[in-house]
C-alpha cells in the first residue's frame, strides 16, 4: 500500500496574544494597532509578533551573506533551516567531510544570535535520491543503507552540539521523487528503521 511521506522544512510556532485587564473591565491591548495596508484591493491588518517565531531560509543572495544576513536579522527572524544532502556529506564511502562544512559553521554562528535551525537530512531531495555514490543503486531498506545512515545521523549530531533544533526532517519534499519512482514501500521501511536512530541521537526533537 502506498505510504505518504512528507518532509517538514521549516516550522513556525504560533501562540495566542493576551490583553491587559484593569479593574475587572474588558481586556484591552497594551500595543497600539499597526497601520493596515491594501494589496490588490484587500485590506491587510498586521498584528504584533507576540510569542510567535519568524522562520526564514537564509541564503547568500547576489550581494553576499555579509550583506543579506543583517537585513534578515532586522526582520526579527528566530529560526532558519539547513539542508544536508547525504551524498554531499559522504562523497567517499565512510568519510563524512563535506566542503564547506555548513553544519559546523551553523553550529558556531547561529546560537550567538539565538536563531534556531531546523535540519533536513536529505536522503531524498525533491526529484532525486541523495545516497552516497557507492550506495546509489541500493534499495532504501537495504541494511547497508540503514547502517550508513546511522553514521550520517551520528555525524550530524556530533556537529550540532550547540544548535537549538526545533525539528529534523529525514528527506526533503520526498513525495515528488517517490511518486515518480514508486519507491514508497522501501522508503517507508527505511523510515521505520531510521526514525528511532534519529530520536536516539537527537533526544526530545520531533
């Protein structure tokens, strides 16, 4: 039976805002309302951020990271995502030495700005499988693939010691590739074996 697998790339945590009360009267906002705007004839009324978290994918952009990052910070961003294609991390069997090592960079950089990072361990990436080259023709549920994924996930855990990680995805937009190849069952069996590994290495993270 076809198994639908989805990958979460970014998470935004939303909670309600509370008003102030005085003398038993009705609740009232302590923040003046923000000005509304009109876009395509629709009135849009912004609300204060409150306890919600702004999540945004951060890239270098044409101007370079040193220019774009301060602009991103100015939005009040509190979370971003990091995509780790497995075949880029382990291009040589058993050797996990990506160049550049974006995970180690993120681990030393984002915590100082209190920015959480959602991780994508990309076994599948939208339209392609991202297994290491020597496993490219293997089934996802092959024990050798599962053993090597544990090595990949262990490497990620060891290089993310300081990151706040709200969520980890095993794969990225996997439905596109699995629908095209019909490999739903073997990928589902792979997840059955590897999700407990991820939970063990990253305790408390969904």
